[in-house]
């Protein structure tokens, strides 16, 4: 078994708790004195930094949500001056504005270390040739894996996503041994290989470091079989650091959370109460080493559970169960976060006062496809075909430029989309 | 001069047009002209009907998206070059036609063509000036 940092990854729990407590105390001090948002919130609760004496006091602290981050757009949560920030990433928010995160030089160094651990955990070594087919850019996937792979000392192919036939050609010619991308893209690569009459034996692939979207065991088996690899699930979100929050080891029985940097909790999404060990609930993280944008008890909206049983790999860090769902209506399509409300605000901008729409997601040829059905109201309707086709194109264009995701728009008759008694049905997800 | 045309949005689904015509039949509304513009996904039905405000109401009540547009009903000679004469007048005056279609019935030896024109008032002036007959709503709804 290979470890990147055996000392940290296999630390005894008592020692780990001590480390977490000490780091939590420092993190709370940092946010209290540097982030007015947290200071106000703590003062409202009559909390001073010295009231937090260790991880046992974690539940005295307030939660942070994606909405809180968005309301303080863009830099309200930064705990250091912008001069100390060396990198900014962003992910899509629930409405037009993205969630912005900043990294100091030390944050980038820690992130690289955590990604080096993740890659090692998933089978990569310094001798690996790692093809990074996650998107590079504001999305944390590409650069996150890239820095970790360089830290590991592997040979990095920074190809980013898309251009699949070229990916496959380089994968073959360069002798790629580790593929890092979303699971749906890995499967798409496999399908495209078959179309090109290439067989898995033509490649040197051994491992897939796959994440950024939920996927099933069935899909894992299919990818492993078609690409001839061991496929590893990784987990992360930009609000916490990006990829590198947690990853499976080769035993593939849950994802080890890098607990020396992030403290996980499982809460009841309705009451906010911390649930006993092993319960399923909403996953919450507190970052205890981050400088740029430390977050306290961040509610991920992901549903999982925590398993503190020892893992045969020797790592002592707690394992989170593969994410099994969401507490909100966020969808992940080709690695992109999509909220139905984003589509709604686009339709409102176009002039629809009370838009009726439906997102239909399907997996066609192993690629996620998003189709947006929009009911044509009198306001949008025209007797000219040209106008309606323009409307169709405009909606598609606006969605594409907001989400960075290509969609097919379908104009439908009123009342086509089912009205429910309570919450409107906005999503039909036909993926496995 | 201007005639009210009813336009209805329809998805390309089997039986949708028949459902629409059924509603009109049940309400004893007569269609004097109809055209269907279709694309891969949807169609637009354009109609001239008797009792257009009643028609609007029943179609709307049935849950369709419907609107009205002003069009011109122009009489042209039912012989070679009849339509061309009108189109040439419009073209010479820089007036473009969005679409046109013809009536189901005709009152005489003349044909009746419906024109959708954005610059509708300019078109009325030009056609009148050239001695082209444009039918009034009363004449049309009586057809």
C-alpha cells in the first residue's frame, strides 16, 4: 500500500482529534478577526473565539450555506486581503452569480498535497502518466488534479475536457496510465474508442480518478470493464477546496476524508442536529487550515454517512459513503452544477413573467443530455415561425452562456408540463 | 380593412390539429381560411374564422396559446399573373410579405389571398392607390 503522507493519513484518532482541535481553535480565531460575516454571527450568539476549546465545541458554531456565500459575492468571505490571494476559482450559483473562492499560496500548497494524496490513494505514482481531462479554468477540477499530479512527480498531460478522438490518440501515443475526468466522460471515451476500432489492450491505462458527479456501482463496473482500469471515486467541492476533500483507496469501500484539514459532520437537514455515527444525513465540512476562504460548518447539501471503522488500507481517516443524493434540487450534468432556478431567471430575463419549464436529463450514448422544455405563453408566442425559432435559439444561447453547458430547447404547449399541488416538478432525470 | 387572424401554437403531436378543429366544430365556428406553418418540433396554425372573439375564447379556454394578428385579404384575378401583380406592387414599394395563404372559398371569379405584412398601413395605401381591392372584415366574416 502506497501513501503520500503516511504520518498524516494513518494518524491515531486520539492524536488526530488533538490536531483537529488545535487547528479549529486557530481557524475560529481567524474568521472572527478577519471575516465580519462570521464575527457578527458569533456576536449575535454571544460566542467569543475562546469559547471554542476543541472539536467538542464545533456544534456551537453557526452553519454556512451556499446562499450565504452568494450574498457576500464576490469577496465577502475572504479572510485575507486580495494581495495575499494567488488564485480565484468559481462555481455556478443558484442564480446568475457564481460562488467565488480564493486561495493563498499556502492554500495552493495544501491543495496540491491533498491531491497528491488522492492520486496516490487511487493507485498513481511518480512513474504514472496522468491525463487530466477535467476542464481547466474556473472549475477546480482541471487545475486541482494538475497541481496534485505535479506534486506527486508524475508526468502530466494537461489536455482538459473535450476533443475526444484527439484525447484517445494522445492517450495511446503518450502511454497514459491514469485518466482523470468525470465518470460520464470516461464512459464516453470508452465508447469512442470502440467506434475508432481501438481495444483497451492498445492502451497502457491502469487507473481512473473519476469524480465531480454522482455515479453508480453499475457505471463503475462498466467503465472498469471497457477501459480495463481500476476506477476510483473522488469527492470535492470548490467551497471547501475543490477535488481533494475525500477519495477512495483501492479497497473502494468509502472515501477517506482528509480529516487533518476538513472536519466532517452529518446533520439532519431539517433540524440541523448532528446525527449519531453511521447515520445518513447532510454532509457538513469545516475547513481548519484554509487561509483564503475558511468556511465554518459548510452545508454541502450532499447526502452521505460517515464510517469510522478501520480500513484495511491502513488509513485512519474516516470514510464517507459515496454521495447518495442531494437535499436541494441541484443537478450535476457533465460535471456542471445546475439549479433549476438558473433556468428560471433566464426565462424571466427573456420576458416571461411566470415561466413553466421542465429540465429533462437523459444519458444518450453515455453522455448526459439536457433538454429544456419551455411552455409557450401568449407573451412569447408569435404567428411567425422565424420569431419562434429565434426565441428557441435565444433561450438555448442564454442557458449555454450562463451554465457553460449546451442544451436543446423544446417549445411546448401550455399545460404540457405537469402541475403538482405543492412544489412544481422542474426536473425529470432519466439517467441511471 | 384589416382582418383579425387567429394564430395557435401546436406541438407536432398526433391528433393535436384534430382536437383544435373539434373545439371549433362543437362551437359552430366556421373556418374560412387556414394555413399551417410547421417546423421539426412545432407548428403554428393561422386561421380566419367566423365570430373570431368567440373562437379566441373557446380556444384559450381549451388551454392553447393563441393570439391575433392583423392581416389583409386581397382580391386578385384568378388567372395567370393575378398574384404576381399584387406582389410586384408591394415589392416596388419596398414592402415585404411575412407569409400569405388563400381562402378556402371564393366569392367570384376572383381569388382571395391573405397577406401578413409588417408595414400593413403602408401596404393598404399602396394597394388602394393601385386599384387593388382589399376586403373589409364585414365582407370576410360574411363569407
